[in-house]
């Protein structure tokens, strides 16, 4: 996973981890960070962390109309630490490199049936494309 580590990229990734998975354990948060970074490396997604995070209709927190300001200092610090760890690791540890999608287990997205369930960490289910 070769991603340019900049302060802005770390903040965008940390925001995504915070808003998507702050209630998960560390492995679950790392899995969300890894999917975000996997998208940066995938041809069908933007090649910058912030562009992936803010891509239209990809993460619900970016379009819910609520403040994006982290309000839980401990969880925010953990999300930042997870972002740094995820960006510095050579290979994904929580999910595979080809895992590009996830959702919370309480939602049933229309697209899930067209992908292979790769893992579940906490309340998030992670997917990869089905093999041909």
C-alpha cells in the first residue's frame, strides 16, 4: 500500500475512521482505514485519500448534513493513531488488498449480493469482487 503520507491525508483518513468506525475495536477501525486506502490504490477510485473519502455518495457521514467536527477526544485520537498505522503498513492486516467495500451489518445495501463477503470485524461486513 503505497500512499503519500501527508498531514491532510492522515486527517481525511482519521475522519473516515472516526465517523465510520469509532465504536469498533482497533481491528475493526483498522479494517475501515485499509478499505479506504485500498480504494486509493484501485483504478476505479480517486488516487488521493481525501478524494476517496469525499467522493460523492461513498460514506454516509460526508453527506448527512451534520457537523463533521469530532466531539469525542479519546476516539478522535485513536482514529488519528489508526490512520498513521494504516498508512505506514506495507500490507493490509485486517482485510485483503482487494477488499474495497463494507457496510454496517444492520443495513442491507442492494450491491452486497454482487460481491463476495471477505470478512466481518465488529458490526462491519467487508467485501471483495466475486472471482470470475
